[in-house]
C-alpha cells in the first residue's frame, strides 16, 4: 500500500516534469538573451520569402479582378 503511494508520487513527478519542461526551457532562453526570445530575430514581414511574395501577388491579382487598387 505504501509502495503504491510512493510509485504514484514518482509517476506524478515525472508527468509534471514532462508537462512543464517546455515552459521552463522557454523562460530560460528568454531570460538568457536579455529579453529577446531565442536571440535576434527579424520583425515579421521584413524577410524575403517566396511564400510571402506569392501571397502578395495573389492578393494583388484578386484586388485587380475586383477592381480595387
């Protein structure tokens, strides 16, 4: 009976560690880089991307078809 309780406590600690490890890792990385999570990153939309260019082209084409420029 006591062995079952100890085993359940150990399993609960393992589950809790697995559940909160990603949060702890994020907090560690965020504080390690002085408030910049995971280092210097470019602001959204400033980097060149084929997907962004294609999406912009599709939006402009649809606007042209609807007569809104």
